[in-house]
C-alpha cells in the first residue's frame, strides 16, 4: 500500500495501476477473497486503453471493484464493463464515475 501511495504522490499513475493489479491478483490467489464476478469486473475494466489498474475493494466476497482511469477514458471503461460483465455473469452492473478527493481528517480549531 505504501508503494502505491508513493506512486500516486509522484504522479506515476502507470505504477500505481500496476500495484493495484498486483493487489487484486494477491487478494484473488493468496487470500482467496475475490469471486468470479469480481474477477470478471476487473477483467472488463483492464481490457481497455486508459485503465491503469483495477482491483476489488472493500472486504472482498462482494461485488465492488475500483479502477484508476486516465482522465477522458471513463466512458470507454464503463462501456467495456457494460459490454463484458453481463455476458460473463448474467448480472447488469452499476458503474459510478468519481474523482479522488482528500480523505477525512481532523480539523484544527
């Protein structure tokens, strides 16, 4: 995780994406907390130019994944999800496009 933070701080999105991909592979293979549906979602995201990396998010065993996507490629990734995920799972996905923001923090008085 700290390597990914450092990559993001440097603005090295390809490296951050590579680390996200490696994290998903580890969660799937080493910890066995992924699922065929999550793997299909991640594969769909990664299948297009503009997706730096993708992985499951949350506690695993569920159906949520996150991708790091080049600005302007969001719809291309969403279209890939809509094209591939239902064929692989029989489930229609929900796709949310968001932007990174500062997390919660303590306010100084």
